[in-house]
C-alpha cells in the first residue's frame, strides 16, 4: 500500500519545486477515484493561481517535427533561465504509461534539463476528461514555478479544440512546399492558430518555406479576424540549424503583451475556466443518459425516429426530458 | 376566436399548394403554445419528407446586396419553372411582424411571383428556438412543393452557425475591393461557406471583383478542407446587370450532384436533424437551471468561484449536479 500524502505535504512539496511530488500530484489529478479528484481539487485551490505564466498549445500532423521544435524551443527559453513544462496529449493512444519513456526519448536533451519538466497526460477516460485533467496539470506545473507551459497535441481534430480552450497561445506547425494540399489539417484548425510555424526551413527548403509563409500570411489576413485584434503571424524555422526559434518566442511575448494591454489575457483565461465548468456540467447531465439503460434506449430510439422525420427534433427532446426527470426523481 | 384547423385540413391545404394555409402552418410551428407545437409536429410527421429539394443558406453583412441577389436569383430559378421559398431570419430584430411587409418591399418583384413564397421567421424566443422553428418552416415549405428553400440570415455571428445546420449549401456574399479587410465577417464564417459570391461586380468594380475572386479562391484552397471533398468555389455576380446569377445556380446544382454521388446529401441532413435533437435536449436540460431559482443562484456562485480558481471546474460541476438531482427529486 502506497502511503498517501496529505494535501499540505503536496502543497509544500510543489511550492519547493520537488519534481517527484509534482508528478505525483498530477497523477492524483488524473486519477478517476472520487477521493483523489477531491484532494487534487483542494490542492489546486490551496495553491492558488500563479502569475505571469504563458500557456502555449502546439499542434501539427505527425512528421512535422513537433518534438524537434520543442527541443530547440526548450533549449532557447531555458537558456533565458525560464522554467518550462511540456504536457503531451495523445487521445488516440491508450498506452499512456508506455509513452512516458517514449517522450523522454523523443526529447532527449530537454528531459535532462533541470529547468524543464516533461509529462504525458493520461487520456484513458476521454469525454470531458482529458481536457479537465490537463487543466489541472497546467495549474499544478504553474504552482511549481514553471512559467512556460507547452501543451502538445497530435493533429487529430478533436483534441485541438480542447487544447485551444486550455491555452493562451495556439501554435500550428506546418511543412513547407505543400502547395495547395492541406497536410491532413482539418477545417477550423488553421483559424484557431495565433501563429503558424513552417518547419524544416533549411537547405533547399528555404525558398519554398518563404513562399509558403507569404502565401499563408496573406490567406490568414484575408480569412481570419479575432476579437482581441491580434493578427495571426506566419513564421518559419529550422530546428536543425536553430534558425527562427528565438523569433517564435518573441512572437509569443508580443502576443502576451498585446493580450494584456487589450485586457484579454486574464479575460480569456476566465472565459475558458467558466466554459470548462459548463462543459463538465453538461457532461454530467448527459452522462445520466448512459447511466440509466431506459434513458439510453429511449434516446437511441428517438434519434432514429428524428433522423427518419417520424418525430420532430423538439418533440423528441421534450419526450426525453420527461423520462429524464422521471428517472432522476426515482433514483 | 379564430377557428382552429385540424391537422388533416392543414395537411390537405399544404399538399394542394394553398399559400394561406402554408403561412398559417408556419405560424403554428412558430407558436410557443405547447398545443400548437404538438400539432405542428404531428402535421410535419404526417406530411413526411419531400424529395430532391435543395436548402440554401445565404449570409453577408448589411449592404452586401442580399435582397437584390435573392431577387435576381429568384427570377432565374422561377424562369426554370422551379418553386422557391425564401425564409428570413433576423435574430437581432424583435419586430418580426413588422418586417413581413419590409421583406415584401425589399423583394418587390419576387413577392408577386406565383412560384415564390417569402416569409420572415419569428425570432422572438431565441435560444434553441429560432433554428428549431425555421427547420419546421423549411419542412412545411418543402411539403407544399417548394423545391428550393433559401434561408437568409443577417451577418451577426450566432445565426450563421445555426443556419449552417439547417441547410445543404451555405453561400456567403462579400463585397469586392475590400482588400485585407474583413468587412465585419467573423472568424469561422468564411470556412463554413460552400461558395463565396462577390457581389456588385459591375462597372469599375469588375476588375477588383475578379482580383478578389482569385485571392479568396487561393486562400480557401489553402485553408479549408471538407469531409465530403467539395472544394468551396468563389464566384462573382452583378444582380444589376444580371451577370453570374445563372452560374450560382449551376454551382449549387453541381454541389448537390457531388453530395449525392458521395453519399453526403442525405447523410448530412440526417446528421443535422439528430444534432438538432441533441441541441434541443441540451437546451431543455440547461433550461432547468433558469427554472429553479436556487439552481440559478448556485450556478452563478460557482461560476464566480471557478473563474477565481477557488473551486475547480469539475468539482463545481459535481456540486451543481448534486443540487440538480436534489431539486428534481423534490419537484
């Protein structure tokens, strides 16, 4: 039986920068046991919000060079004496425990850097789960003194939307020379980006990367507009020759400055948190359907009837609501 | 006291193409009275789905020339002996009844055309409401023999998303010569478009319209990808000189053909309907919060605590769910 740390012990360990205790606290937050979730919640409330951190979401299709970029980026920011935490989300993989080693191998140098902390996020229990757990992992890392939080996702559509709601700045990595092809990037991902970074801009690729940069910058200027007034940037880099890495960091800093000056930095975080609350509540409400077989069966029957236009959507919703109340009342 | 038509009387009137009865049936569907909604639902189920119709969503900022385009487009398709219904959604206006006359004045010729039916949709009771009512209005018009349904919205962000889920084809109208400016079109609208139509391409404007066409076509090719494989088109038109109108209709026909051949035409409609059911149910679930003051107060308190990081999102959701069950049990 593993000894259970008290909330105070966790808090003290995290505040003192103890990486083992930080890792344990993240595991606590990822646990599905109600008592663990309860304690993780209390711990985070106790630790309170950290100041002046920046949360960066990174996405891109496999092969675009995410790990190599993160290595180079990590080297740069730690050379400025910043502390960096890297959280990886891979909703397609159930082998989370195995991939801890995988990640450390992927980011070999960074994993040995005392200013860096690398950690994959458990993604086993998906729906509403992943994002919630990652949110708490971010808060724990911030409380442990990490000022830059990278949340890395693989490009599979669903996860980007969740990550977008967790971070301040969303960076999309793309390959040069792809012309009109979209490299498997889904509709809607590109316009979530605060910056697009064209990777592997080295050797023969430099010219193509510059052309793609101009192309995408023009397209973004045409097609996207943000409430905050931030104009998404297109950058190029070569992690190999270490070019353009500094510029990414400078862009992130000027983004943060822009957001703070316009009053959007904290406002966006608050909106995200309240949204996370609403989503978690919606998830619980919906979860009842799965919990009670009669509700699940009714919902499926109605779906089929609605699709065949036998019943109208709002009537079906009303019927299901009736049964829902009935079931909850009796439970 | 107005005499109430029976469901059979409604059905017979609609099947025979009686415009007065069609208009009454739409009013029935728009009514907030439960018995009216019930009857409207039964009526639509009784009428059953119509075949081979095309539902077209049209949006664009005020001044882009929506009414003028709809006039010209309506003239073209009715000249091909097609029957056209135009439904207008204006969520910003509470003066729905007043705007019926407004719409008829706006589309002077079309409103006198026996093959056309023009009708604004009530938008009074918003949330989850507008789209649901419009969906039923569409089905009623289709049952009455209208093969082309235009759903027009004003460009204000929220409504486009709702309309997108009601139609097969989404058309965005834009002005030429706006360069890098976005004409107030929000992020996300442009990539919902199956086609962009650059209006007022006449006189001195032709060259600028052609340039904008090439520009936007390139940007769309770069930034958007659809599941169905349809490549969004950029077209130009002049409703004044009646140029490019025919091409819009041809584009819509080739879109429909594409969707049918790829198996997406009916599949998309089914997905939309099931989604409408889920949204209506979510709306009812959430509506409970507003119904019980103690739940509303609790939700607001928790929101504030979550935003201040006093309570974690998933814990707040759990607390609210507890109270919700409690309230339902006692109700």
